[in-house]
């Protein structure tokens, strides 16, 4: 299985650099950069005109290659594929920009290709666009059907872009890679027919929780959203590779809400976490084995039928810490989406917790508070003296609605 770290290991610009255009090149030779539609990596560069010397020889290559280097991803190399000599190319005079002059000039077309050692010695801290995730993580195993069990995976609170005492985005990427590897080992040892991936929210850190984020986050807000798409796509397709079908579900949360400071703007559904899931869902439309479920525009919670159980999902910021059972009871009384849930999954509070609360027909309902994937919060440690242990929870559900095989992947 290709790791997320490998996918993010080639640092490359995805926006074409500004190229001065002092002239209009012949058709097909306009200065610019061509990007591959699938990988978003630069693949072909056409230079602006490069003045020749009096004998018509090209200018120094070193300067030209140096100009191209910022566009060359690590592990790639530049190859000349075509050169064009124009003895009477015209341009603006460097001194008098109004005067058009003619000079002998060359134009070059280069191709950027992967070297043989590409990705062999990559580093997990490099951040780039994900390369053809949906294709490379296609299901490549024959799932064992007929087990009568569904695996549930809870990926809570990665808060992408956040930096704290345990690191930032590079450490988060390495952590997710390790946990996905452990999850794959668990899924192999304990086969299930299908999988449900739950995202209780806080996919990104945002910038509206505290003023501190402005100075500590290691990704801008657009970069957080871009990275969230990369990580979510990789995680979903990597997990899906071992199962017959995959369902993904998410809900709004406080960090990903459309906010101005503490105030929420718009509807509950105006949420950047939901936006990320919709974007990834569109990217995976060709995958008929993966489906996405999200809340409606005015809802903050949902419920899924998973074999004999009903799993409710909500971020958890709707209730004070430790008072989720009371909140859940009120939801049941009001006939809200989680009213029929036999298992309620929440995020937000970061520390793992599972306890019975209430009962239906003599069978306990269970509240599962998921651990966070982020690196912890020093402010919480300063107040309480303890800190959460990053990780991800997975368990199985059978046809009778019983949960089993609960694992805390640290």
C-alpha cells in the first residue's frame, strides 16, 4: 500500500510562475508551463526567447536551467525536447521600451520527467499535491465476504494545519501513515465484509478559534483545505482497498464552521469539513464501491444503519464536556437524528472514552468519544495537567447489533 508520506514527498509548485512576456511567440511556442491533468505536476516548459550571441549560439545554459529549477520537483530531471532558432526575433529594447528591435534568439521546450530513483528516498515532511490517489489505491485484494461483520473506523479531529508541542503537519502526516498501516494489519487479521469511515469533524484547524493560530499554524487556510482533500482522499481509498464496499460519513464541527471569531456565519451546513467531503466525493464518483453521507443544511448530527446497530454521529461541541449522555437523552426526547442510535460517536474532546448510557429493550446504548489525530493541546495540559494520546479507534458491528473488537490505534 502506497503511504501518504510517499504521496506527499515531492515538493513542487502547482501554480505556474510569473513569466515576463515581452513579445508574442509563434503559435504553440507561447512561454508557459504545462501541467499534467492527473498529477498536477509541471511536465513541460516553453521558455521565452533567449538571446543568441553574434554567431547565433544560445546564451549560457546554466542561467536558463537555474530559471527552471524552482519548477522541478525533487526526484525529477529536465530534458530538452525541442529548440527553435529565430535569426530575426523581435522584442522591446531594454532601454527604450517603446522601440521594437530584432535580435537573433532561441526558444526551448523542456520536459520534466521522473528520474529512476523518484520517491525512493523521499521524506514525509514534504508537502505536495496527491498523485492520482483514486487510481493507485483501487481495491487490489479479493475481499472476504460473508463474515457478517462491518468494520467501523473513526478518524476524529486531525485539525490539519495546527502546530503545538508535538509538532505540526509533517508529524500529523507521519502519524496518519503509521496508524493507517496498523489499521490495515488489524483489518487483515480480522476480516469484515465492508467498512464505515466516520469523521466526527474538526478536519482542519482554521483561524477563528484563537488569535494564537495566526502565528502558530503551519498552513494557510487555503493550504489547510487543500491538504484536507489530500489526506481524506488518501485515507478513504487506502482503507477501502481491503473491503467490498465503503461508506464515509461526516458532520459539521466548530473548527471547520464558517465563522467570524466565535460567531458562526450561515447555516450549520456551511461548513468547510462538509465542503472537503463533497469535493472528495466528486473526485471519486467513478468509484462505485465508495459512498459519502453528510448532514443536511440545517442539521448537525446524523444516524447510520450499520447491520443490527444504529450509529449516531455528532461532533460534540453542542454539549459541555462529560454531558453528552444528557444531550443524547434530550435528542431522543425531541426525536432528533440520533434518537434511535444504539451507539453514539463523538469527537471534539480529544480523549478516548467509552461508556454505557441508557438502554433500549434492556440493551445498553454506548457513547464512544473518539481520540484525536492531532498532536495535542498544550493549553489543556497547562490547565488540567494531562494531555490526550493521539490515535484512531476501530471496532466491528455484527448483524445482531453488537459491537466487538474495539481497538485504540495509537
